[in-house]
C-alpha cells in the first residue's frame, strides 16, 4: 500500500515493472511514448520491466496497492 500526497510528482522516469490497483484518489502515469494512463477508484494497470518507462503524478493524492 502506498499513499501519495496531493501534488506528488515523481522525480525520475521509472523503468521497473509493476501492477497498480487504485483504492482512493486519482493517479496519472505518462509513458515514454506520450500515452497517459489515469487511474481512478478500483482501476488497475500493469507495466513490464524496461517496457514502458514512466513518471507519475497525482493532483489530488492517491492510495494504491502496488506489486513490484
């Protein structure tokens, strides 16, 4: 479980694969090809190691269940 505070912005581009499931708030990830994934309540997505490099951001704060 990870709680992100409002206006969290990653300070790096992550290469690690993971599975994310949203429990609260809204969480946005921008992939290196320009696509954006926005998670809201009960949504999930996964990325593979070195497959989709990404930074993440939340305006409102978010609570996520993350499997690395």
